[in-house]
C-alpha cells in the first residue's frame, strides 16, 4: 500500500508493531537512513527473499528506498510472501522531510 509521508509517519508512530525497512543498497544506506531502519537490499536477489521470509509476518513494515519505486516492488514481493501489512513511502528518502541518521 502506498502512503504519503504524512500518513506513513503518523501510522508508524502510532504502531507498536512497526518495523522500518530500507531496501536500498548498503552504499546508499551508509549515506544516511531513517532512524531504526533495517537494511535489506532488494537488488540482492534470492538473499532479499530469504531475509524477508525470516521476518515476523505479524509485524507491520514501513518500507522505503530512494524514490519509492524499489520499495513499491518490495511491498509487492512481501505481499506475495504472505505479509499483509507492508506500507510504501511514496517519494522515498529523497522527498523525506524528517530526520536522517548519518552512520
């Protein structure tokens, strides 16, 4: 499901079961990320699927990438793997107004 930044943040902040998932490359992630995000690179092929399958399907996942394209694809994959709650941040981190953590 695609959410605007405002909706993504308000839902995430009110959600005790939330996990922020960054699906960019490790290099991109190391340039800065949204606080508490875990990084699983969607371009890592089968490793991506394996790591996603290991996650708790009962949690809600707030997914982002650079512009919102890869994270939309990641949400589709997660839905196919049985995750019912995967939310894509429209516009990605390049349109993110919130804080970014520098490693």
